[in-house]
C-alpha cells in the first residue's frame, strides 16, 4: 500500500499487510527515512521503502506515513485502513425469494437467480466489499460475476435429476462463504417418438393383406426410461407391447399411432401411414343377360344366362349367383341360387385370369307379367370393396299361355245363355196355357 489519494484500504485481520512508500521522493535526492504510524499503537521507522504489519482486531484505523529527508524536513500523508475479520454472507435468491436448502425446477426451463442479498461485514457495524460471486450449478456449468457487474444470472438444467448447487462468495481479502442448495430437476421433456413398420426385417410403407408386420419403436428415445407403449393400428385394434406383430384383414390406407409415456408421466405420440394392398384375388365383372327362350311363357321352364368375366389377379373359384325377381309391385323374392358355370359352352368350376364365361339359371314363371330380374355373382376370396360390378338388372316380360279348352268356352257361353232364355220363355208359355184352361 502507498499513500496515494485512495480514501481507504480493506485488509484482512491477522495477516501481514505490506505498506509501501515507493511513491515518495526528495528533490535533492537525500536519503529518506519513513515512519509508519499504523493507528493501533504500533509505530515503525525504517529506511526501507516497505514495512509489514498485521492487525488483530476488525476496526478502522488511520495510518500516517511521515517521510524525513535527513535534514529535519518532514512530510506526512494519511489514509484509512479497514480491517476485515468477518467472512461474507452468501445469500441466493430465485424469483425474488431467498433460497432455502432445496429447490425444485423444471427441465430445460430458464430461471433467474440473484446474489444481491449477499453481504460482506468488516465488523459488527461496517460493510466490506465482495469481489466475486461464483454460481456452481452442479451440472458441469459455472457462472462467475465480478464486483461491479449485474448480480442477476440465468440458468436452465438440460437433464432431469438431483444436483448440488453452490453460490460461492469471495470478498476483497479472500474471505469466502458458500450457500448450498439441493436442486431437483423434474423431467418435463416428453419422449422422442420414432417408429417403423417392418416386413421380414425390411422397413415398408405398404404391405399385403394378412401379412405379419412388426411395429418397431426402437428408434424412440427417453433419457429416464419409457413406462408404457400404446399402439393404435387404425383398424380398431391396439397393443401395449413394445414391438407388436399385427396383420390387416382389410384393404385400405391406415394411420398407425404410437403413444409413449415416460417414467415422469410425460406423453408424446407420432403417426405412420400404412397402405394395405390386395393379395392376388379374383374380381368378377357381370356383363349382358340373355334368355332362352327369348320370349318366356308362364308355366314353362327356361334359362337365364349371365355373362361374367374374371378381371382379378387370381383364378376365380367357387363362383355362384343368385337370381331375384320383382314383378314391379315392389316385392322382390329369390327365385334361385342354383347356377351352372359355362366356359366356351362347357360346364366348368373356375374362371382363369381374364377369362369370360356364363352363369346359367333354370327358372319357371308361374304368372304372366313384367318382371325386374336382378343377378348377383360372387367368387371365393373376392374383395368385398371391389364388388361394385357383380350385379345386373334386366326387365323380362312373361306372356300368357295359349289353351284350346278356353277358346271353346268362349263359343259355348252364348249358346248356354240362349238356351236358358228359351227354357224360361217355354215355361212362361206353359203357365199361361194352363191358366186359360181353368
């Protein structure tokens, strides 16, 4: 220390402090002596530029340096020394509240902390100066605030867990104090949800119906562990397995949803679009309808022929049809579900891919009139959603039968009427003659 214009110095108690008069000088270059009055009753005179002294009590002292040039000419300069014998007090605040020994925070959330209430006491009445504030967050990060800088700092914990946080306060004489806080960081980060659908180990976005698919969520991540899985396959079914196996019976595009819940209760989900296509299937198309005979007569047997073509990707087997009739009064009834498949005029049991045949129905209409005929055709394993061209409607007129007995009845009826009239007239005549004779 030297006798500069500084108003006071702060020194630690019970530690040697070096005082220096290096700034003093004599214009004539005479040998000078230095008398140090340390203010606590100790006075030292020396020709050395420096002098060492320690203070045992935490008080404020006036130090006087007197310089003598050897010829009796002296000059004095004084300054204050404040002796710091008390460590600082470290006080940490968060959100304007003084922290106790524990603190609960959320993961990845930024919090504001302050060391402003911290104080350094020289003694019971005088304040000292704090040189630095060191925040040790416990997660490998540290923030240091020097004297004169703003005392508000921010921090966020990237990982959940329990951390030991410290506020270390150091005053200008290297006295230190520390405030320890146990910080519990709550897991508030939801899981990262990623999954794929695999067929025989290969990731796919489309598959065939009834194929076994593995739903793989191994690409998902969660630091603190996944507590539960919920798979919603989009077809009304679900699973809670971590890697379920599932197959689809319908042909459609399904949205698969995976919901993950971690051990802290955080929830996240992701979706996946999966197109389920048809396996090789038959697909029937109904064409024109013909009748044999061309003109049906009531009471007589006949045949209805329906053209059918397999436009699918597999041979059509188990082909059958239904023939229904509506006599235009709104009452439809099944006439027959017995049919024969003809291919190139020969009875057969299947239609190859791209092949055309006929279904033959044997029918008999008991009553003349106009009928609306509806034919439905189906094959084994045919896709229901594609069965939009499997039926056809045709109007048929059934004529009345011709009967000779009925024609004779038409000629006989007038004769009978005339005969009855003649008999009536004859009876009246007999009655009249009988009355006259009386």
